C-alpha cells in the first residue's frame, strides 16, 4: 500500500514538473530601470532634461544613458528627507 502511494505521488510530481513552460524562469522582482527610463533618453544627449509619466505621477530627470530621476523617489514606509 505504501509503495502504491509513493508511486502515485512520484507520478503526480513528474506530471506537474513537465507541465511547466520551457524557457527562463520568471523574475521575482524587477531589477534595473524601467523601459520608460531608456525610452525617454532615446535620441537625446547626455545631460538633457527629460520627463516621463509614471504610475506615481510625472518624474523629471536627466539623461545619463538612461533617465536618472532628479529627486530620489520615496521608499515605501519612509518619509522624504527635509
């Protein structure tokens, strides 16, 4: 009986593993600048001022290969420095 239960568990695990789509594993968190930061500086010179719309509102920044925000964004649960 125990052998039968072990065999069933093994087959279920093998079936679940083969059901996963091939390819890279999805990332648990985004790292690096968002695509909008790259797009904002496309065709611009280093040091040009740019602005992008984000879910948190308008963000102003400067091009340094990618847009760097002028003001660091607030971290969750932290107040801005004064």
